[in-house]
C-alpha cells in the first residue's frame, strides 16, 4: 500500500514539476515579447513626439519672427 501511494505521489509530483517548468518557460517568452513590444512602442512614441516638437518650434519661431518684423518695419 505504501509503495502504491509513493508511486502515485512521484507520478503526480513529476507531472507538476514538468508543468511548472513549462509555465516558467512561457512566462520568460511572454516577458521577452512584452519588452520588445514596449521598446517598439516607445521608439514610435518618441519619434512622433520629436516630430510634433519640431513642428511646434518651427511654428513658434515663425510667429515670433512675424511679430518682430512688424515692430521693426522701417518702411513706415
């Protein structure tokens, strides 16, 4: 009886150990995929922000230049 219980316990324990190993492997792959996705989205967001910032700076510079030109007009 004891050997039967021990055999069942070893069988169940072995299958649980295999499942835990597979779960850890899957978690590692999921983490790697999430890191790669995060890096790609960060790069895309940074590029978009840089473009918008550049556009805003250009627009602001033109606006300031127009105001300065109005005040320094020597034709009047």
